[in-house]
């Protein structure tokens, strides 16, 4: 990996295990952890091929797989990927830097119908790599496919920068919401869910 992610540089030792334990506990308590997956499921055809970019412990990708989609998840943190493999067999979970993503080198050359970047992933990538992350993720999505990205607007990555990076990555903004359950966007929202499309032409 070219640069350490903010997940490494801006969190304390043991953070990954805390995160794993937290989501295992929430799942055991019956918490609703599939909101992002429900939104994406409504936007893709049955049996779609979906890239879970920044897949963490696998909760989003697993929920999409349970809905019949083929999922490949990628995360830079080996501990999170190992937890995803243990807790959610079925999808393929890979360790990788999104800024250098090359899934063809890992026998995943077929393009994806959609990609999802959930869980504030864009706020945790290495500083200055946001455009590269969007570019590499977009390169794995078929023409006319979508990339859906959600992150907090107070996380140090202004939406104006995100929008410029998305355009540079060859993506077009189609919709923006304030939550994963499609509440209307407003300028003072503390969260943004952006639906981007890779143009077909």
C-alpha cells in the first residue's frame, strides 16, 4: 500500500478488534445492519455483481449476498477481512488498498454492475488518495453501472471536493440523499449518500 490509511493513523491500538466486537454484538442483538444493502438492492437487477469497497466486517456485502447478489468485498484491514470471512462465508473477501485496486490480478476481472462505499470509508482512506479511490473503484464497474457512496459531511472531506473527485474519476452524480433510507438531501445534512453513474458512452 502506498500510504497508510486514516483507519491506521487516526485510531488507537485495538480499534479494529473493538470494531469487530461492536458489530458482532449489534448483530447478536438483532440490530438493523442492512440499510445500505436494501438501498442498493433496489437499484440493481436480480443476481447483480457488486463490489463492496471498504467492506469492513462484511455486514453490507453479506446482506447483499443474502439477497442473491454476487459480492466481492475489499478492505485494507486484514483483521476486518478475516472477521468477514469468519462471520459471512459466501462472498469473496479480499485485503487490498482501494487507491491501488486491481481485482483482475486476483482473478476478478469481470466488471461489476455496482459498487458500494459505505461506513464512512471515504473518510478513512489515506489523505490525498480520495480521487484515486473513486477512480479505481469506477474502473471496476461496467459502463452504465453505479457507485453509491455514503459518508459524514463533517469528516474532513468536503462534498465539493468529493464531487470534483467523482467527475475526475469519470462518474456522474445522479442523486443525493441525506440518509441510506432516502431522506431528502439538504445543505445542512450531516451525512450524504451519493449515487454516481459511470456513463455508458
